[in-house]
C-alpha cells in the first residue's frame, strides 16, 4: 500500500508503475550470453557451421519424389500387425 501512496504523491519517481515495462532491464542470462560472445567470438562461426552441417541441406527433388512413391501406408497397429499375422494359421 505504501508503494501505491508514494507513487500517488510522487508520479515522477524513478520506479515504473504497475503494467509499465522497464526497458533498461537486462536479465542475468542475457548478460551471460553477451559476455560469452564477447569472450568467444568464434562461437558464432561454430554455430553457423553446425547449422550448415545439420540443417541447411540441399534436397534432391527426384530422390524425394521416389521416396514418397515407395512409401507403404501404416495399418494402424504399427509393428504389432506382423506379429498377429505370423501367429494366425
């Protein structure tokens, strides 16, 4: 309640009022990452190289189309269906 009263009588105080966002706030995590990147500038290069290695792949459209045509539809029971067929006689 005292916060409310102090803001009521001092509207120009440095504290942001309820609902206002303090744009000057920087979390500890952000401070850590920023300092880490300053100390290890090669980390961004490694990150970029890793992205190229695992994500940015060139897709052969012909092979992709062949793989989609060769696909077998699932029967709804997954790997259990072959076991049921093997035991029925």
